[in-house]
């Protein structure tokens, strides 16, 4: 009975993962296809990768996606972190109000957030393009940073900051040398979330952009009618980058911690 | 520490400008006509009345039906997956959950795009079918392809909260249930499932809300004729240019969300007692 | 006893209110150089608030706070020449032992070689030689405690503030740390202001004990004074065990309580003034009934290790007595008190 259950478990998980990963595997495989066909693999080639690099429209979109994600993440992280720190020191009324407002973009369907921003930019006569896209990305990424940093700030012992000031640290030094290092895990989670949210976004970017500024999602959306293997090449690169990032993010800290443990143990033995 | 109080000020201004004002603008647009020119602005409830027209009601019904189907499929598949994962060792669980989340990191558009080449009339599945001598099936631009795309995209949102509540559960409770003479099924239903309800509620809300407001997947896998609430709003803003009507639909969608989130919060609180 | 020099900190009429609750009702206190001063009182008496006002984490509502004669009430904590050992240590979890201790010196941009010398010296002082690279979160409570003390002392403050630092330790470790803290204070020769609710801790370590209750100072004195000459019922009750009896001062050196006149050594009260008498349980002798100043019956006997705690009921009240002699329950006994062991206090105002 038990063995039976285990077999079923493994089989079921395998099927689900197949479902998740089939599209991804298909993209990767066909990105190396030598023909334009998306159904018959006729031979290995890097043709679509060279075409990808030569395709100025797609490269421009890659540049937009990456640079917006980096800038939006940087701004959202700073803004979100200082807000989370400040929040915990304010009166409950203000705290609760701001946190509920902060939840609006998280709860609201993307499309509602998107058209709100679209109307805002056009009624303020701001020309739609790179800047509006960046502003919009900061607007929807910051709430995620706040929600991941704020709990860390709440659980922070007040006396740590007091201890720093007691030892001569100015408020700014206390912020940089004690508070921020203590809430680092929350900030990292916020950065990761903000970056993926921004990089993955289609709906909001689609509505607030203009003047031919496109990110990867918009290009793919506009390309559905003509199947284009260069998109597979692009996807493969994106997947590779994400996998590397995930490995760096998960495996490296684990190895680092193990090494550190070992080192401490060795030192203890020496002592 | 008092000095840090002022750190919230930039965000107060920011959130007012980029969260509150846009919402107010949507409200303003939804109750006026005259589009973008402030000169001939006029208050009206016409936009909301228009939503009541059968053709638009149909769009809402179709969206809800699709959302419901997607949610039910996700719940069935996702609950079993979460339950099965939770039966492994903690290390294995962490790795399996990581594999569930990896697709979420990859651009939705790119993943959905890949389904096209799998499902299309001369796609991978159909080439395989012809190869073994069967007739090809039309899958693209049907309910099937849209639901498949939605389930693939949203399943992780169901699995993760359910897995979280299952893995938090005290295993001894189930043993206790067996000990008290419960059958396998009873033990599952009365203990495991009852205690995982908060996760289920979370997952169901998330999947349902995301699926009724989506417009990318229906457009890519359902084609242009597949109009859901999201596509309806998109059309008003992008092709038709009736921002007032578009705002009214958006406002309605936002209010629906708010209601649903509040209801689930209440449910969560009632069920939350089981957490302790 | 420490050699006390000039007054280093002066509190004059300090008041503080939190959410309509007055936690300090006018505190006047002088703290001297090299003094080991303990603020003692039950929780909520305002002792920690005083410490936090001296450290600069909160500002008093009224009154003056002088440091070497200069008002520092507006000076931010990072500019004050005091350092604090926090209740739960507040060590920086992301820094190792060495970097925790070096934190203050690094902030002041002290030369690295000097930092190294000072940190090593201070770690040695607190008995943590060779712990430099350890992760502070993996240390025991007692070791964390020592790091916290080292982190404060390395800055060579004029005054060290300690906020119930031993509260989280178990009884045995607590005793050890009491001795050690006193030793460290004598070695570095600076003022320690120590907050505790444990009277035994206060009596065994301090030069001066400040007993507080409900935001007011009840008594300031040496441990011996506080124990033997409590000024009011609260102090007598809070410090050690006591029998407190209402009575009248007949004249100098004669007090009446429980309808019996007792010779005593207290003077300076008005004739027939209503007073309260403190009798420490160990100061009452049990004698033959006919020889006793009071007569009663043994009601209850509990063995406490070193002594027996015996409850004797007279026709007026129950007396608690500590003695090394066993007496059987039900036995008629007499009670006697030496004149110089009777302590007369003014009646409490509230």
C-alpha cells in the first residue's frame, strides 16, 4: 500500500512538471532548430541566435526590459525600504492607512492599475514612452518591496537601533550599519520580487508606453500572428539567465554557509 | 529613532500621486462623458447602464465561467500536487516547490507563446497524431487552449498556498485522528483538508481573480474573437477610444475584486481558528 | 567601599508621562564618580525610564539632567559619554564578537591597531579571550552578556548603564555574574547605574541603592541602611521580609504596639505620634511564654534550609519568625525583641 502511494506520488509530480516544463523545453529545443519550422526539428544551428542579435527591434526591447527592470528595482527598493523603516515609527492610523493604500496595486487587477496610470499620464500631458513606463514600474514594484521588508522591520528589536546610537552612531549610521543589515533578507526578497515583477510585466507596460518604446512582453504580444523562432532564442537566453540567477541565489548561499560552519568548527578545534 | 519617522514622507506623496489619483481619475471618467477634453465634461450614469446591455453581460458571464472552470481545475490538480509534495522529506519538498516556482520567474508571454507551437493545427501534438495515423484536432482558438494556458500559468498560485498550510500542519494531528479510529478518508477530510482550508481559500481567490481579469492568454491562445472582461477594457482604450466606458468596466472589476477579497478575508478569519 | 568623587550626573525634578500615565513624578538624584548605584523597584516603578532618559533614548517632560554640571537633556544619545548594556543584550546578529565590540570604535574612526588592542583587552577583561570570530547568535546567554558589557566598556564611557542585564540568566550564572560585574566595576573604576527588581542583587552589589515605587524615589542609601533602616512600609516590605505593625511613639525610646510598651532606640518623633514598626523575622526571639514581651501560639512551621519559618499567632496578629530552633505547632511561646532591633518608621503618606 505504502509503496503504491509513493509510486503514484512520483508519477503525479512528474506529470505536473511535464505540464509546467513542456512549453519551456519546446522553446529551448526549437531555438536550436536549423529550419523555421516550430514542429519539426531538422538539425542543430545557432541561426536564430545570430538573427536575434541582428534584430534591432528585439534587441531594443531587451534593452528596455532589462534597463527598466534594473532602474525600477533600484528605485523601488530604496523607496520601499525607507518607507518600511519609517512606517514602523509612525502612529498606527498613518501606518494602517498607508499600508492599505500600498495594498491597492497588489490587490487590483493589473489592467485596472494600468488604465489608471494611463489616464494619469495622459491627463498630465506626459508624453508616453520610456519615462512613463519606468514610473509605472516603480509604482507597482514598490508595494511588493514594502510588503516584504515591513515584516522584517516590525520584528526588529528596537534596542538594536538604540544600541547603535548609544555606541555613537548617528541616525544615518544607525540606518546603514545596523537597521539595513538586520533587514537584509527582506530587502533581498523585495529586490527579487520587484525585478521579476518588472521584467515579467506586460499589462501595465502595454498601456503606459508609447512612441514605439517596447519591452520583450509587448514585442511577443504583437508578434503572435507570425511565429518567429528568434523569440524562442530569446526565451532560451532568458531561461538560462534565470536559472543561473536561481542557482546563484540558492546554491551559493548554501555552500557559503557550509564553508562558514566548517571554518568556525576548524577554528574551534585550533583554539 | 524619532528621526526615521520622516522616511515615510516621500512615499506618502508618491502613493497619493501614483495610486490614489489614478483611481480617482478612473472614477471620474466612469461617471462622465466627453473623453479627454475637460471642456465638455458632463456627469452621467450612461457608462454603467451600457454594461447592462446583453452583449456586454455576455462578456462578463463568459469571463466568470472561464474563471470558474480554471479555478476548479487548478484546485483539483493543485491540491493533489501540494498534498503529494507535502508527503516528501523537508529537503525534497524545498526542491520540488522550487521547481513549481521556476516557471513563475519566466515571462508569461514567452511561456504562452510556446504553447502556440505545441497546440496549433500543424503543431507538435497534431504532427504526432498524424504520424501515428490519427486525425489532427483543432485545439488553438478554443476554450480548451485558453483554459490550458490559464491553468499552466496559474497552477503555481494554487499549489504554493495550499502546500504552505499543509506543511505547517502538525503531523501528529493526523496520527491522532487514526489513533481515534478515523478511517483514511475520514482522517483526510476531517483533519488534513479542514486544516488546509486557509491555503485553499488563498489559492482559489488568487487564481480566480487573476483568471477573470486576464487578457493576454485569451488573446494569444483564444484569438481575437475571444472577448473577456480584460479584452473588453483593452478594446475601449486601445482601439475604440471610449475611455469613459472602459473606466466604468474597470471600476466595476475593481469593486468586484474588493468584494471578493473582503469575503475571503472573512472566511479566512472564521476558518483561521483551526490554525491554532 | 568605592572611593566616591564628584557628582557626575544630577537629576533635578525629572518628570515623564506616557499616554496619560505618569511614570516619573519628580525625581531628584545625584550620582557620583566611581559609584555602583542601583535603581531598585517593582516593574513599572519608572527605574528603566530613568535609565533611558540618562542614555538619551527618551526625553524627560520636565526637570533637568546635568552631566558634570552641564544640561544634556537635548543632547542626542550618540553624543553622550554614557554606554548601555541592554536587557536582552541587543547584540548585532550580523556581526561576530570582535566586530560587535569594535562597533563603537569603528564609528568613531579610531585607528585600526588601537581598536584591535582595545577590543582584545576588553574581551580579556570580561573573560572572552579568543572568542573574536564567534557568531554572537551561537553564544550562551552568559557569554552574550559578557559581549554586551565589553561592547559598552570598550568605549571607555564615564558612566555605564545596565538595564536588568542579569534578568535572562539562570540563578547560578546570575550569582557568578553579580560578583564578576562588581569586580569589573572596581577594575575600570567608572560609575555603574544598575537597574533591577531583585532586591538581593541590589543589596549584594551596590554602593548606593535607590528604592523606587510608582514613579517616586522611596529611599536612597547604602544597602545596610536600606535593610536596617527602611524609611517606610514600602521599602521595608520590598527589601527582605518583615513584620510591619502600626503603633504609637510614647516618648523617645519607648514605642507601644499590640498594647505592649517596648523599649527602643528611636528618637525624634512627636509624643504619641502614630508610627509603624518594622520587625525583621530573624530579629524576633522565641522564649518561654512567661519571659516573652508578647505571648502566642505556634501555628505553622516550614523548614527553609538554613532556618525554620515559624508563624506565631498572638491575640492581635500573626508574626513571622526565622529561627534555627525547631518549635512544635500548637506550642505556647513568648516573643522578645532587642530594643536596637526595633525599627520605627513614619507612616506612609499614601
